[in-house]
C-alpha cells in the first residue's frame, strides 16, 4: 500500500484530535459508569470499522482485510493486558475517580512507544528478510509460554515494578499520597513525583513488554507500517473504556490465554511459512481471509468455553457453600439438643 506523507500527516493529526476529544471528555476526575464505558467502547470500535471501510473503498480488499485482522488481534491481546492493568491499579491503590486519567495518559505513552517499535520493526524487516524466522519462532515460543502460565493458574499474582520505574523513583523520589491529578509537588523543599505519575509510567512502560509479542504478531499479518500503526492505535485508544466495561468480567475469561496462545502460534507458523517462501522454498502461504477467519473463530470459541467454565465453577462454589452452611447448621442443632 503506497501511503503518501500527506496521508501520514492527516492520519496522525486525526488520531491526535480523537485523543484530545477523549482527554476533554475525561478531564474531570469521576467514577466511570458502565453506561459511559459501554457507549464509548462502541464509538471507538465503530471508528475503527469506519476506518477499515475507508481502506476498502480507497485501497481495496487486501489492505482492509489486513487492517481488520490486525485490529482484532491487537484488541484481543489488549484485553489480556487489562489483567496487568488491574494489578497495577491495585498495587498503587489508585482511587477510582483517578483511574480514567491514569489509563488515558498511560495508553498515550504506550502509543508513542509502540510507534517507535513499529518504525524500527518495519526498517529491520525491509532490510533483513530472515528476521521473519526470528519473529515466527518468538511467537510460537510465546504461545507455548502462555499455555504454561495458564496451566500454572497463579492466583497470588502481583505486579512487580520494572527496573526502569524503580530507577526513576530513586532518582526523583515519590510523595507518600495522591495530590489530586498533580504529577509533581514540592515536598520538604524538593520537587518529587506523585503516585499518579508513577502509576502512569508503570502502565506506559509495562505496555512495552506487551509490544514484544503484539508487534511481531501484527507484522505476521501485514508488513505495511501504515496498517500496523493504525491497527495498534485504534486497538489502544479504546482500551481505557474497555477497562471499565469488562473489568468485572475479566476473571470470567478463564480460557483467554489458551485462545491467545492459539492465535500467536498460528501467526508464528504463518510468519515461518512466509519466510520460507521469501527464501525460495515452495510452501503454501496463509491468506488474510483465512487468517481473519481463524482469529475470529478462536476468539468466539474461547469466549463461549470461558463463560461455560465460569458458570460451572460458580455453580460448584454455590453447592460447596450451601453444603458447609448446612453442616454448620446441623452441628449447631446437635449442640442445642
């Protein structure tokens, strides 16, 4: 897809305008209701859909298919990232009325960092075709690792600050409490960071780790930097509202890691086949329509099986609770007698 500098500038300006609108809407700290989160989640998904339709009309089916496949994949990986965002919010005890501001700035930091990753990835792939082998192998390894982590089922998982964040905290110091939405304050004659700034940096820098698998994954679906960037942008910008919309449902998606492992493994195989094809080996390549169908099918099956498993687990816990209460009641009756 031949993208002019004018189109790049217009796209970035348009995305910046959308971010500004989002910031204006959430400028006043408040608890985000399910209704508000639901409306804006639909708005962001609709905007992504309109952008994809625009690609279909002006550039054809191939770029549009690549965008939708990339957007759905990035959105799915972003949902998994929300688990870590929940841990970060709990770790720093972020008041509910400030969480939307934290997510907005944190996601903005993540978007800038991902843009750098995408530019570097595109330059590397353009110069060294063998990198496809590395990306493919890495995604297959990540898929296997996701399965191992899902089977471990660690209920006591906690967020651990990365080295960069710890170094920044040591260098500038951190206030002992939140001061509204302020990022810096004067404390004992010294300018120090507030916990608000620390948690924003935590979310933004933690997303860099997520980009290590999401960026190779989308490059496995398209090598067009414009589509890679816009798919990531639309997937990330609706993440704040999605956090509040499905925050309570995240624990019910018990099979999400398995589904994502299948998707990453599938894209990893697709990358390896593409690398072999580029090397002159006659192997079949997986088309975008097939990729899009597989990704959607895996997500649908994963969601259905997750909800069924969660419902079954809730029913079992209810029966066990009822049995314990019944036993305690029988023991009390025997004592009274």
